[in-house]
C-alpha cells in the first residue's frame, strides 16, 4: 500500500483491484498520477515516485516515503 511500510503488503483477489485512470499518456508513455521509478545518479539507486506535473518534456515527481522538500523536476531519461 502506498505510503505504508512493506510489512503492510498483502495479497488481494484480482476482483478487489481497480485500475486508476491516469488521464492522457504523453509521447514518453507517462501520465500525471502514475507511479514510476526515478534514477538518482548521485546515489546510483532507483526511487519510487509519483508524477505530480508534466511540462515541456519534464516531470515533477514526489518520492514515496519522503517529504515534499525532496520533490523535483526530472527528465524522462531518468524514469522507468
């Protein structure tokens, strides 16, 4: 569950899962509201994030489990 520790993870029946409508997908295949992995070259690590805004081919992301002071604009090259 987003925002909770992995100790809260649980198996659920497929019928209990709903897909979220993220709205239009852009040319890079991403949409506002989508959960992605973002590469941090300094730490050489992937971090889970949610795309909050998109503008001119860049994405403003919020890192899951981190404060809003860590939110930043990233390039699509750093997203998977």
